């Protein structure tokens, strides 16, 4: 006879809610890398062109956002110390985003600024509204909200700001609803997403998961609140400076705020790493920790753009800045965290009530370590080659970089498929 | 009385329970729940056939907590099939490094 468990046991989200997001993200990563290889000449032209926009949105929405949607539905109970409020809203989020994202990408690819882009952007906004309701209802049903919950709430609000502003920009292509043309607002739209959504979310989730996976008791809510305030101040100040069209020097204030926040977060991770109980850190955690350092790279590029380069060189460096964020920091953290979270979700599904009956495979045995290492190596080669190719304006090196990134994406899909298709082994 | 740092009122039955509990791993760490120090107390009431277990997790927010606790319950139920099993999760005192056995520490690289 069993009795109900007493105590604050974490409720796990149903795997059926989470897995479609991971699968969709893997396919999007592959598609984005195919597009990158087919259109490497984007490195020689202005960043406002159909192919760059298509690839950027495939990476930001199809890859980054979809995997964060999946992971956050799984981790929301851990972050808000409650349970996911609605599986139905999660399914609706997936359905609308899954249809809207390819329509939007296709709209950019063929540069149909009319109904195709409008339909894609509208569907994505509906998906984000469902996600927003779910995050809010889950967070505010919980008796208390810790600092991590506020990160996820704020990040979700910034995500909605990003997609809603994106919707306005799309309609502004055909109807004059904003004072200036849509291109003038691209940097605000991009930073709403990159800083407000991705950076806040990654720090909010990472600050809880990294100590948890390292089995480290380190925690410092005061520092996490300071980081939270710095990032939000940085983003709000940037929007104000940009809207008022102030001198470039004002932007340094916003950049320094973000830089201090990232350094504080890196230091937070370092301290958690230092007092960890688990001494043997696995490769996935190493990848995630390295990606924290990769956050600094785009800031360095941004300072170069503003302080050193004359205006006619800026197109190339803006592209480099975006590449370092989407294909660098965001991709690296996803590559690491996918193989930390996905095997657990599938393991929980397959072995949830079987682990007492004998030795089961460990979650890390659900994917191939060999393929993982190869993927990381090829990804790093591709990432570095692509950057070198952009800097030296060498199409051959850019092509080699893009090809290597595509191979890394293929290996990622193979290895995640291995996890998805895992069948229970006889115990 | 205690067996492997587990407080108990019946060392013989506790040792028998441990056979099953050694088979239950924390899937993230890859170490069994006994060496990890997640089992705080096992109280046996042979007259009422009642087993009260006090257990913990490495962190209150462990996403694998549901799986670990249900597997501990199942392992105890397998060891004592006609007993009532009460598994109580506690975070007082919170789990820390001192709860890990020497074998567990070696496994974790210490």
C-alpha cells in the first residue's frame, strides 16, 4: 500500500507537452543552416536582405525560441516552485508557433511584405499570447515568487514586446503606421528579443539549473536581482536613446549595463562551480559554462562597431554581431543544455516507474557521447571559420564555415533523434 | 540506532530494505540514493506492519524528484509486500555534502 508523499515535491510537466518543441527546434536548426550554406553571399551585402532576415528568424524563432518554449514548459515548475498551469495552452502555443514560423520565414525569403508576412507574424503573436498567459497563471498561482520566477515573467513580457513590435513592423511595410520606415526600427526589435527575451531567460534559467546540475549549494539572490535590474535598465535605456535618436556615445551606458550584468552572471556561475559537490563535470555542462563566456564576444563586437569602425564597414560587423549571438552564444548554450534536459525528459517517460526494478540506463546513455563530441568540434570549426570569412571577406572560408555548421546541425538532429526514439531496455 | 547513517529502530529490517534501495539511483548523479544520503530514517512497526521512511532530495527543485520518490516507495514495497509504506519527503535538515557516504564521495570525484 502506498501513501501520498508529504513535502514540496516538484510536479513534472507531461513529456507530450515538451517534446514537440525540441523536435521542431532541431528541424529549424537544420533548415537555418541549409539556408546559410545556400546563401553565404549575405556576408557581402547589407544585412537588410530577404535571406538574412529568413535565416535570422529561423534561428531566433524556430531554433532559439522553440527550444526555450519547450525547456521552459518543462522547467517552469522548478522556476516558479509550482506546476505548469495549462497543458492545453502549451499545445496551443506549439500549434500556432509551428504554423506561423515557417510562414514568416517563407515571407521573408520571397520578400512578400503583404499577407504572407502578416499571416506568419499574427500566428506567432497568438502563440506568444498563449505562452504569456500560461507563464503568468503558473507564476502567480504559486504562493511566493522567487527571483527566477521574475526573470521568466519579465523575459516573457519582453518576448511579447518583440513579437508585437515585429507585427507592427510587418504591417508598416505596406501601411504607414509608424513614423519611420520599418528598417529604422530593426535594432530596437532585435534587442528586445536578444536582451529582453534570450539574455534574461538564459540567466534566469541558468542561475537555477547550473548550480543544480553541478550539485552546488551556491546561491546569491541579491546578485541575481542586481543582474535583473541591470539588464532591464540597459534595454529600456537603449530603447529611449534610440527613439530620441541621441548621439552614439549614449549607447555606451546601455552596453556597460549589459556587460556588467554578464560579468556578474559569469562570476555567479564560477562561484557555483567552485563549491560544487560533483567534481567530475560532464561535457554538456562544460559547453553550457563556455557559452556563458561567449556572451561577452558580441559585446566586444558591438564596442568595435561603435568606437573603431567607420560607417562604411559597419554592415559587415553588424552581421558579425548577430552571428556571434545567434550562431555563437545562443546555439552553444542550446547544444549543451539539450543533451542535459532532453535525455531526462525521455528517461522520465520511459523509466519513470522502472528504476527500482534494477539498473536502468543513465539519461546520458540515451545519446551518443561520440557524436556529441564530434558535433561540438565541427560546430566550433564552423563558427570560427565563418567569423574569419566575414572579417577577411573570403567567400571560400565562409562557405567552409557554413558547411561545417550544417554538418554540426545534422549531427545534432541524429543525436536528438536517438534520444526521441529510445525504446525501454530490458531490465 | 543507525545503519549507513540511516536512523532506524530495526537494523535487521533496515539492512533488508537497503538491498532494494541500493538499486534506486538518482538518474542525474548516477549514484544510488543510499550512498547519496537521501534516506534519513526508516521506522518499522512490526505489529501494525507499518514502515515510515523519511527521505530527502539533493535540491527541493529537483525535476527528477517525483521519479526518485516513487522508485524509493516501490523498492520498499517490493521488500515488504504486505506492509503499509509511508514515504515522507523532508528538507529539514537540508541535504548536504556530509550526508554522502565515503563510496559516494569517491564516485563524485572527491
